[in-house]
C-alpha cells in the first residue's frame, strides 16, 4: 500500500520503489517491442533499451501509484501493422514487461540476504510485487492481462479495444479513488493474497 501519512522517509522509499518498477518495466517493454518488430524500415524507429525513468513515466500512472500502490510504465507507441502477429506480440510484450517487476522484487530480496534487510528494500519489493500482481490479475488497460481481451477480439471488433484502452487508465484511477476514500474494496480481496505470498517468499527464502 502507498503511504497513508505524511512521513517523508516512507514517501521517499515509496518513490524509489516506483522508480524501479516503472524504469525496468518500461525498459523490458522497449526490448520486447524491438524483438517483435524485427527489422523496421528506419532503425531510428526501433525502440532501444532505455533506463531513463522519466521516459517511461505516465503522469496518470503516478497518481494511481500514490492512491492505489500500483501503476504502469508508459506504453510504447507502435502500430499493430509493424508486427506479423500483433495479438500474440502485444500479449507477450505485456506479460514479459510485467514479469520484470517480479524479477526486480526477487532480485532485491537476494540482495537483502547479502547486506541485510531494511525498510527501503522491503518497500521496493512490495511496490514491485504489487505492480506484478495487478498486471496479471486486473484486465483493465494498460495492465498486462487486458491484452488477453485484445487477443480474443476478432478484427472487426477492434474498435471496442480502442475505446476500452482509452477508458482503462481513468477507470483504474476512479477505482483506486473509491478504495482510498471509502470502505469499498474493489481490488484488495483479489490481489492481497498473491502480494502477501510473494512478499513471504521474498522475505523468507
């Protein structure tokens, strides 16, 4: 969960967690897109490995991070026709980039085993574990599992996806606002057991 009180140290640690989550998810997305793109006509159009946090930052996602504890990297802008099989390509790209967050959480846990635990490391693990779980369990764009819906839509219904993908981020924002400021829990009962399981694995293995 994001900080609920104005504690500068906790907020700083949470921001570091966001930095890791967004940077590595965005970088993995760019690499995966480049692989599926093959050989674009102009090499300048090929996405490159980019570890610049600000290049992957989506302002709306940042707001969702601070309200709901999860978010996403800015989606790479690539037209479907640049892939031989866009449905498969986007599905793999989405899940590979989200899986990176789990890898970050596990990697940090290994580092903790070497140098010792701290609240900063635990926060980075928690943010990345949370991002991973939401991407895999909540099928709302731009979260990874929403690409299952895209993959199942027949071409003549792709306009439904275009509408849904534009609405998705605002729908996620509305849901986290409801969860944050009311007693209504939309995601919590679904995601919490998986987040707890990952954190238990990372802190006890």
